[in-house]
C-alpha cells in the first residue's frame, strides 16, 4: 500500500515538473515570438519590412537616404490612429512616421482673406500682389541663389528681386482650423503621439516658367528626374513647423508605384492616378501653392490642378508620428498597423 502511494507521489511530482517546464517553454516562446514580431514591425528599421522595387509596397526613397515611401493603388500601409484608419505615407529619415487620414474634413476654404483690405499691415495677405493668399503657414524663406531673406503673402517665385513687405504674419484659415478645433477633437492618446514637425510648403514647379533663380528652364532638354528633383527642391525651400498639415504635390507623385512616378511630376494623368492610393473621388486641398499665381494646388479627377483659395473643398489631415514607436500588425485594412 505504502509502495503504491509512493509511486503515485512520484508520478505527481514528475507531472508537476513536466507542466512547469512546459509552461516556462511556452511563455518564453511566446515572448520570443512577440519580440521578433515587434522587431520586424518597428519603424526604427524600415528595411526589416519587405522593400520592393516594383508594384505595390514600400520603396526606398532614391532622393533621400534612410527614407521609405509607400506606393501603389492599395499597399498595406493602413495604420490605426485616433481610433480611426489612416495610411502611412512614409517612414522619415529622422524616425518619424508621416500619415494621412482616410476620412476627410469636409467643405473647408484654404483661406478666405481676400478683398480690399489685403494690404492691411500685419494681415496674412500683406504683400500679396493679387489680393489672395496661398501660403499654408506663417513663414519666411530665403532665395536659393543670393541668400537674401524673402517674405511675402503670396509664395511666388517669379520675382527673385522682390521687394520684401511685412510678410506672412499669420497662418492660413485651414491651418488655423486643423491645428485648432480639429486638433482639440483628437483623443488625448493621439495628441501624445504627434510630433511638432517641419512641413515643406514651397511651391509647385513648372519647367515652362521662371524658377527661383530667375532663369528660363527649357522643358525640351529636361529629364523627368530633373522635373522631380526640381519639385522636391521647390517644396523644401520653404518650411512651416507645426502639428497638422496637408499632403503636398510630392506626396502625390511619390505615391505612384514604379519608376514611372517621376514622369508624373511633369504631367499627372489618369495612368498616374490608377497607380496611387491617394487617388480619391473627392476634390481635396494640397499644401502646395502655385508659383506664378495666387492659387493653391488641389487633387481633382485624377489630376493635380489649381484653384482659388476661397473654394470650399475637402481636406485630408497629415501628421508626423513621433519616433521610437513600435508598429504591430500587417498594414491591411482589416489588420492595420497598431502603435505599441
């Protein structure tokens, strides 16, 4: 009898040791898998994602080192932010993540500061030639060639020797709304994730028109890559720092899959739109002003157009998420990336 009891006790001890070992192995295996998943999905090393050179997906930026861009009609770049679906535009070289809302703010003017009082000192439009403003935010900028500082209510590159007026002393109306009422409507957690970041708000580059240096640019001899690089330089020449902006012309061009996207810098047509997830049915504002007029660029009907700043159009907010974040998930619409 005692022998049977001893055998039972030994069996119980062995079983308990086995179960303890099994649970330890399982927990450590789960921990290892989770760490591996977090490592593979961390934006701190975007190269650990699958980087492609054709079709839809994440591309290495050929213009800026350590920057990665999502391209294509429907890449897996969905991310959950503010308990909503947004999409990742790019992993920036400074570690931040640029994202855009999938649901627009409806019927917003870019700016309605027009009329006879636009020369009023201190007003947003002070110094604008045509009485209308196309600058997204308060800023000064420097002429690339002679390094003189210029500041004007209209971001116009046709006059490199422009006499400086009071300048852009206020933000545009859409800027005030997005960084005011709209920002306040975000959750406390979402606000903590947003970086106060530099947005490029320089103008649309047209190779048929005078550029910043005042010299003619002959479209006949320019390559598509030169068009693209010129647009990048034009946008980056002027910056505004804040929390919420809008997509730029370069964001639209970069979203087109394949090397053909550089051609879209010169002429964005239906073929470009069909290869871009930023192609939408509604008409929406871009952050990019036109260079030689007071208009603002918009996305409309599979093309990049320009219009007066006082129209009521849709706006898709853009923010930069802080660095040192970890993303988990697949990036699909049903299983978007989540921030951990």
